[in-house]
C-alpha cells in the first residue's frame, strides 16, 4: 500500500480501541491510568532526583554505581523497563552515551518514556558508528582525549548516566541541583550546565 | 530476523533531531491510546514482551516507519491480536473504513487461539545456578548467524570479536521466548567492542558496549 492510500494512524488506533472495548477485552479506565502514569507521575524528574542525591551524598553515589536497581528503589523508583539498572558515571576522562539500536529500550522508571530524538532512526543508526559526530550535532564537544563509550541496551539491562556536577554549584541544595539535571545529560548527549 | 528495525550502523538517515527539553511523552492524543492499547494487547493476546518486540520487527518497512514509534506499537499490537485469533485479519482496516463512512462489511470475530504460554515469573530476569561460561576479560566472538525469527543480536556485531566486561543478571532468551518455545534462561554478558573492529580503520575511536545472551557468543581461542 502506498503512502497516499494509507489509512490515518489516529483512525486505526480509534478503530482498534473500539473493537477491543466493545468486547470488554480492554477497559478504557485502565488505559487512562497507564497514560496518566507516564504523563504525570513517571518522568525524567525521577532521574534528576537520583543524580542530585548522588552529587550530595557520597555513600548513595557509591551504592548507585554498585547496584543501580537497589539504589534508585531507595527513592521509590522501580517498575517496567527498569528490571535491572546500571548507572554509569561520566567524568573528564570517560563519556558514556546510551542507545537501543533495535527498538528504543529506555529506563522508564527513572527517565519516563523516551524522547523523539532517542527513537529517531538517525540516532539509532549513527550513535554506534560515529558518536563524536552525532554528539557534535547535539552541540556537545568532547576533548580528543576523552574516551567515548556507547552502550547499546538491547537486553533487559537499562542504563542511566550520572553526569558530572557542574562547577559553581557548591552552595546549591539537593532540590536546586535536581532542577539543573536534564534528560539529555542522563542519556549522555549533553552535560549539565551550571546555574545561569 | 534481518529487518528494518536493526538500524545500528545504517547510513543515510540524515541529521539527528534537535532535543526539546520540554517535550511531553506523547506528541498527539492517538499516541497515548496506541501506547496503552499495545501494553494491554500483550495480556489480551496471551503473549509477552519479546513477542511484542518481534511483532514490530516483522512489520513491512513502510508500516514500521510511516507512523513513527507509537505507530509501530499499534501495528505490532494488531499483529499479536491477529496471531492469537482475538481479532480477524483486516478487522482494524474494516472498522477504520466504516468510521470514515465507507460501506464495509466487517469480518466475523474469529475463534481465539492464544499460544500455549505461561511465564514462570514476572519480568525477564531469572536466577540461574549454572556458572557463566565467560568471565570478565575473556575474548568472545559474536556468532555470524541470521535467524529468521526474533533475536536481539544486531547485525553490526555479528562475526566481530570483543571482550567481556561483566556478567549481567541472567534472563529469558528473547529468541525462544518470543515464539513461546521456552524461557531458555541464559547468562548475559556486557561485551566491549573496539570501534575499528566494527567499522574499519578509518572509524572514530570509541568503545561500543552491548549486552549479549550466552548463545550469541563463542569463545575465541
């Protein structure tokens, strides 16, 4: 079927929902609850809290890097697509970045659902082949001596990056630090900027 | 299978999309419904997450790409529901055309035939008593295999040699689990590949790290 003959996906979605709901196979209220969970409750703010805590609490940081799953569960973060979480630390010497080339696996419990750029074929195809060029397109310039490590998360292990704490943030509270942390830094396509 | 989904290393996809820090989880309302329908379809069809991933991978490339991420979730869900006899082939097309005002006869409800499948536990990770075959530091080669069914072994590492970095928690093998042929619990290894062993001497220098199931690997003498 050519593109011009295709039925609109929004209509197909409505059609499938109506078929399943009229046969009581799917409850729209349950659908609403799933949607609300990922629109309102689970998102990158979870990961930002984890990062800020790791920046201010050296013992938590150690636990986080040793057993990410257990450490983020201390903050109540666990759930689908985060059965096993490994947290990798970005430093001045090593820069980690995460992808899933086969679908778009992503640590939902700490980062929510994946953003458009992560799901896009350009990112999925290129970051495992020319990461420095891709990071440059995202506006991230790394020194020639920085080792780049790309994690292709195709199994059930999920990855989150612990970015470097920016300079000039010594006096900030944990909450103020969390507000600086971005989704992009926790996937590894950006660093965290200090307070402007 | 060697399908459109296996994108690692493909060329000609253009520039990456600029990130939007304020991006919401769903761009359009139908994406929300497709997301929830797909999650629920796994239960309704009596299948599992690996079968769902495979249901998307075997879409025709145009169907895989045309409506983006949640478009393929919806079409994958349609595959699962059709395979299990929950909806008839063509049922979604017919209902859509009817809603658009066409005079169509919808296919009758089929006889369900869900797969003979019951997980031994929730999720995908499972304990495994057997000792891992490989240890950190071991040289391993990703097998050069081309299964027609589901696999999580991307083409770009097949036949290449890497180094085991660590042993990950054991998990059900997607290749059999997706086809209801057993959980086949295996060790999973985090393996490092040098970029130039994947892409040649002109490639950027970096380390590619990927988790591979035991049966994807062979020892390097």
